[in-house]
């Protein structure tokens, strides 16, 4: 299930994000607002230019397509190109 996969991504991001950022993401997750939780998680990670452990861009991209981040955003209308750049940057490391 996608919400379980999202929860795994949130947990794997705890090592790189501060407690407040994780709390905000978890708030949306716990309210069943999975799209908002995922977009918030992406925003936080992209801002600090870090990646969670066991990061596989294609898996994250697949989930972003499930949540339709490419076409619908809540917090940042340019999240999709930022997300793609962030993923490409990871492959250059």
C-alpha cells in the first residue's frame, strides 16, 4: 500500500531532517493527507539537499506519480522540477 511506503520514506528521512520537519510531515500523514505529507517531505529534503538512507530515486518518482505531484501541488507549485533536479543531483554523487 502506498501509505505504508510513504511511512517508510518518512522513517528513513529521520536521520537527515530535524525533529520539527518530521513532526510537520507526520501531522499530515496521521490526518490521512498523504499527498501533503509526501510533498512536505520532498520540500524539506530538497531544501537541505540531502537524501534519506537507501534512497532509490525511481522508487520515489513512482510514488510521486501515484500522488500526482507532477500535476497537483499544495505547498510549492514548482515542486516537480525541483524534485527531478534533486533526483538527478543524487545520481551525480
